[in-house]
């Protein structure tokens, strides 16, 4: 691979990180790192269509190539193999992906699906495909990501997911990681009438949920402190929960946000005075937007995915882990976040 870092160095690099929302957000700081080390580097990103609007908001990103693997997989192998529309979509994706030749293709996902995408990308004459050489604690990893790579980067197994991506890119291009992560996520906050705290109560896993009675008790404390409350929702079940919480807290105090696009949700969240949320993509979005934030964990995994003091997040805290966090512990964390 030709040198991409150094005086006058330039080239084109492709990031492969397809999903999910939290994983895509955790990889965003590599763009700032790469441009800090190589200002002339052109950076493109392959991602699932649902998350493409968010990646387009990252400062320093060039092309965003949409890859609908999830939908193609849901349609089934046999149907997809004989469906002319699916075949045409896959050809269009491959043609778009191969429209540029890359000096480096970095697979930050570490799965078979991302390895296949990295394999389809077109390399420049001296280009390389780069991947992780090993699994890290709590993260998925599949051997094909290493088999199709020209170079595999070994990573310390006990590492935060943000630091993992930053280390892979730094070692791939030969620079040192500097300072706390910078997500570079641009937002256009909507206008709000009063200070609003978003309560991110929904998650894809039931065992990550926080009891509704706890949300009501915390919400009442926030209302008594002069905050309005917003309740996002992304599914029918979350909509019903949001309605129950709003009814318990009173319509003058709590508003159920309607279902909205990721673009609109980002701008609404960015307008908030802060966020309290369970371990979910929206909570990680709050971290990326640099909002005052308390993130709730029912399991001891905050060290791997939550906001950390060493990441410069004095105004963002993780709570819980050994057990479901109490209302008092979350309230104490919120007060510390507000003071910070």
C-alpha cells in the first residue's frame, strides 16, 4: 500500500461498516482521526441504507455507498437469486462500489457480510484490504473477514468499541491515536419552546429495558426541576409505552414524538437539553451529538460501549451494570452531568 499519511500524501480509503445504528456511530470518530493524520485523504463509507443519512452528516465523508444486505437477506436466498429486481439492485450496488479504486479498504465490522463487501471493492494497483485479526470481548467476529484481507490487524481483546475502530485505522495507516474521540456529526437542531430532556426508553432487547415505574419517578423529578420531557418511539410497542409514560407524567409535561426518519430524529435530539436512555442506538446517538447524557445499563457492559471519562465525557455518564440501576442512582448521575 502506498503511504497515505505524511507530507503531501493523498489517496482514497473505503470504510466498511454496515450496521447497526450503535455500531455505525461508534465507528464515526475514525473519520476525524484519519483526516487529522492525512488531510488529503478522501474517505468513502459503505453502510446499510437505513443508516446512510447519518453517515452523510459526518464531517469529512465523501461518497456514502448504500448496501441493502439486510433486505436482500430477508427476501431469502432463493427468491433473491431469481428475482430480477434484487439481481438488478445487487449489480447496481457493485457497479457503484467499484466506480472508484481504493488505496485502502478497511473492514471495521469483522463479519462475513462485511468481508464480502470489502472483497467486491476495487483496489488501486498498490491497494490493500485490511481487517481485524481477532475477536474482541463482547463483539461479534467471523473468520472470513481475515481470510479475504491482505493484512489483518491484531487488537487488544479488552477494548472499548470506539477505541477498537480507532486503533485498527491507526495501525493500518501508521499513525498514533490522539486525544478523545471526535464524532464529527453535524445536526440542524429544531426549535423548542423550553428545556427538554429526551427519555430514550426503547431498545431492541427486552432485557435492556428500564421499569416503567422508574421512568415515571425519574420523569417527575425532571419535571419538578423545570424540564419538559420528550418520549421518542420507533415501533408500535415503543409507541404504546411512550403513551403510557406520557399519561402518567401528564400531557403538559411529556410529549410523545411521532415516528420520524433518522434525519429528523437526529435534529430533534440535538435540540434537547439532555438525554437519559437505556443502552440503545439512540443513546449512542446522544453521545455522538455531545449532549448531556445518562446511559442506563442492566449488565456490566458500559466499559465496552458506554461513555467513558477518558473519552472526555464529563457531561456523560453510565449507570448500573451489576443490576438494574435505581432511580436514585440515575438521578444522582443526572445532577452530576448537569453540573459538568
